[in-house]
C-alpha cells in the first residue's frame, strides 16, 4: 500500500514538475532556432593551483579503497567536522601498535615521525603504480593495530574488522557496512587487481602515451567482459585516476545531446516487470516526458546504478523490502543530476575537439580538479558501496544510485571534500541531509561512474535516435564515433581477468589470517564460497528481462523470428521476442 501511495503521489508531483520544466524548455527550444546547436566547451580549468603534482613518487603502500567502482558500468536493460586524537600506544621493540580513534588519530612511530591511521588514510597506487592520496577520517571509536612487518588491522567501535593492509602482498581488504568485501592488490609491474563479492572486479595495466600515464582496465562482471580507459593526474599532493572515453562522437552529436529537443518526447523504457524496478519503485520514478537528452540520460544513469545495486543484493541474498524510511529521489535532486549530466556532455565535447586536433587532453580538467575549483555546487551519483564518516564521527554508508552534493569548493588545505547526502535507501545508509567527509579518490570514482554510464547512454541514444519515440538526430549527429588517440595504443585486454580476480579473493582469505596472527587475532575466518544466486527464467519473459538476469549469452542462434540464446548451462529459445522454451 505504501509503495502504491508513494508512486501515485510522486507521479502527481512529477507531472506538476514536468509541466513547469516544459514551459522553460519550450522557450529554450524556440530560442534554439536562432542559436548554434554545438555544446559549449567548459571554462578553462583552474587546476594549476589545485592540482599540484607531488614532488616525488614513493611507492609501496596502498589504501583501502583504491581504484574505481566495479559495478554499474553498463547501462540499464530496456524492456564540516572537527577531529580529536584518541589515546595512542606504541611499541619500542617493533611489535604491534594500537590506536583508538575519536575521529582522526595518529600513531607513534618508533623510527621517528608519525603514521596516519584510518580506513583510507595513506596511499594507493594509481594508473601507473604511483601513489594516490586517499585521505579519509576514521569513524569514532575505531582502532588500528600495526604489526612489525608493516601490516595493519582496523576495527570498528563494535570490534568488527573494517580494513586489513597486508604489507608483504601490497594488498588492501575492506569490509563495508553492507557486508561486502573489496580486495585490491597493486603488483610490482604497476598493474592492479580489484576483486569484489560475486566475482566482480577488474585488472588494470598501465601504459604511457605522449608522456602521460594511462591505464586499461578489463572488467569482469557475471560472465561479461568489458574495457575502460583511465588517465592519471596529480591533485593536492597525490594522484587520481580519471575516466577517459575510448571513443568520441562528432560535435553535431554533442550539440544534439546538449540542447533541448524540438518537442518533448515520451519514451517507453520497458522496465515494468523487471525485479529491480519493482524493488526500487518507491525510490525512483522516471520522467513522464523528456524535453532533452540530459533528462533521458539522467534516468538512464539512475536506472543503471539501481540495476547494479539490485544485482549486488541478489548476489548477497539481501533482497529484503526497501526500508520505509528511505529518502527517494525527488524532482529537485533529479534536476540537479540532469544539470550535471549536461555539464559532462559539454566537457566531453571539448575533449572530442582536442582529440580531433591531435591535442593532448588534460586529465585534471576532465576530473574533479576542475569541478572543485569552479565555486559551483556539484552532485555525484554513487557507483559502488562506500563507507563515509559523518560530521558526528559516526560511520554510515551510501550505495549504488545514492546521490551526494559537494556544495562548495574545498579549502586549499582540505584533504577531503565535505558533502551532503541528498538521497538514502535507509537502514545502514547515511540519512538524508547528513554532512559527511569523502576522500578525493572516492569522489573521483563517483564522477568516473557518472561519465562512463553517460557515455554508454549516449551510445544507445545514437543507435536508437528516430525510434521508440526518440527524435531523429540531424545528419551531423549520426557520424560513427572516433577512437581516442590514447586508446588506440593501449595494451590488449587481459584475457585472464576472471581467473586473476578469483585468485585474489582466495588469497585475501589466507592473508587476513596471517595478519590476524601478527595483530593479535580478531580477523573473521575466511569467507566461504558464495552460492550462485538463483535465477528464475519463465515463459513469456522478454529478451531484455533474460539478459538482465543472466547477462549476455555466449552465442546467439538467429533463426529469424526464433532466436536461441546459448549460456554455459542453459539454452533459452525466444519466439517473437518472448521466452518459449528453456533447456
């Protein structure tokens, strides 16, 4: 009853909001006839003062949250706080040292100086294995125990382990509030393996192009492989990885995607009947009409994030009903996302022009360095589960599809950004309007997730233009995308990514036990192998519903009106686009 009432009320609000939006966009559409259709380039970046490059490149240590999100990379399936130091203990004989945090503690180092303790305080290797700042405050009551060989174990106030650093393997393990585990290893050659629950993850290999560092990631997710590219730039004494598109579209396409369409359109997503859509029905309501691509891409971005969130819950067998105290996406928050989407389209248009002129693209201008220097508020959509620390010192989570806002540029001396949570799914998640601190690398990962998903959405827009209610794009917008120059010289995809991801998860079990012995115990026993989630395929389901549940097939036998999708342990026959037989 709650969900039905919520959806009805939200639909009324959306219609009212859309009518107001339409008035604005009708005026804009009229004015468009007198203006150019090219997406504007963003203003010049002020990264010179903000994105300082570290003087040296020390290697070796890593943080607990390196790398980017490993989920929600594909599109939706159609159909300010203060800190105080806690008590510190030190060992003069090279044994363990334990720190209790009130918020952001330090530990004494018998060899001189101090060692900052925290879930993400420290460093993590970037695209080329160099060190990335990953400053993150510890939650109130957390403790860190350091071993003689440089490893460490961090526990939450209730005694549960949150982070393990394995020095001799250059490995970091994080147990998040939602029960998931993330393992990251940076290898001697600078390559990186990141593994998550459910067998998801990626393998990244670094390479150089015109004196800049890039990384090619081979992602693996439920039997599906895909690749992404990342640049590498200095920011506030550390390094960050920023998404770099493998292909760019024509200026005409970016103009079509940036500006209002001639008339608003209605688009049939075909999500009805999909489990994720029913589950998040009280959290997310698509627009009734779309006056421009920015609004269409907003729903695409949110839907892709929520589909991945639901898949992660299925993997963990955690599909209880959505918390009734959830704070859903409001029309105001969605409009903020749409504005950010439009800015990202303009940014990519500028990059595309540089690529066409064979110019180097400044990764700092493509990442949060620009965004955090323009004195404008910016919103970010989470692309992975993330543990944050509120201004009260308490720890809370955000998950895929949640939205945060960074209302202003951080001070020059800041080591993380201050943000406000705009939406929440309830439970262990940060409540709406909670003030939180977020590490710069985590914020960059959020922007990466947004740009990757927007790119995927623009690809579908171009393919589907003129169909299913979408307006036809002008001829100048229909040109095939052009490969970026840095992608053309990248190393090949990693053919063993799935096996390497699995091996790292298994190695993490053993490594946690080893560190536990050196830190006085307390690490949970190895995680048992996860049972594969139950997938239900029923007669009458659409192709999109099957692909959402099973992933892409190994092969497709096309017999005209009859198609057979071949999976490793199953064959699914479709007639007229609906399941007719399962073997």
